[in-house]
């Protein structure tokens, strides 16, 4: 007799576990890529930035594998109820992780350009922004592993904190550009970096929403609070 929560077909459980493992691996690669990109910016390490840009291909390849696995599961197993939510959420989560990897690679690309000009002081704000984004990614990956909707919800709420810090950096960089036009090129690259990291936070919160949906079968009731005031 099968235990509660187990599928009669053991291979189905194995396929779902494999899918979860692939997404965990993909998420960890994206997290490492983000952390390395921030380090490359601070240390003005062009070689490291080049390696990060090249490594993004591995994340793209994993997303393609996950897409193929999802198609196979849908075709062969025809999942329903929570199983269907698990499979569809895996597809959406892998897409969000792929975008996180792209944004991390974009930070590395900007690092290469930034290294060609004199360093400006606001670059010291980037590690904190990257740290918060990395913490949110770490939390949602753990929440996905454990199917922990409460943990996902806490990570989801931190996007407002990331947005608020991004707004502060945005205003600081604008001030530097107005004070001295020679800062414009470097600050423009930093603005793009900061925006990429802010978007990483948005994709991490998308993952949190999908985890909540897997567990409860509903969307998060409250509206996502935004701390990005750069348009006001």
C-alpha cells in the first residue's frame, strides 16, 4: 500500500524530484553568477566578468532541459490538481531563474565597460543591493525545496526593501552626474547595473508567488508593495 502523499507510480515521484533538483541547481548557478558579478564590479576584475558572461550559457541549457522535462511529464503523466501546479510552476520558475542569470550577466557586461573609466564613489552601494537580492534568491530556493509557502511569503515581502535601496542609489547617482559631468559615463553604467539587480528581485518574488500557488492553489491575496520611487 502506498503511503499518504506518494504516487502509485514511483517513477512519477522520481521525475518530479528530478525536476525540483534541476531547478535547485539552476537557481544556485544564477545566485553564484550574481555574487560573482558584484565581486567583479568591486574588484574591477575584467577577466572574472568575462567568465561570468560565458557561464550564463549553462543556465540557458538547464532551462531548456527543464522545458523538455515539463513537456514530457504533461504528455505522459497528464497531471491534475497539485501535481499539475507543480509541473506548470516549474516551467515558470525556470523562466524566472533564466532571466535572473541574464541580468547577472548584464551586470558583468557593464563591469567591463565600467573598468574603462575612472571609478566613482557610488560603486560602494552595489554590494548591499546585490546582497539583498542574493538573500531573496536564497530564501525562495529554500522555500521551493521545502514547499514552504510562509518562507516564500517573507522573501516576497523583501522586494520592497530592495526597491527602496535601488531608489536611494538612483538618486545618489543622479546627484553625482549633476555635480560633475565627468561622472556621467560611469554613473550611467552603475544605473543600469542597479536596475538589473532590482529586476532580479522582481523575478525572485515571481518565484515566491509560484511557490505559494503550488502549496495553496491560489495567488497571494495582498498586492505586492513597491518601494521603487524612481519615476516620482
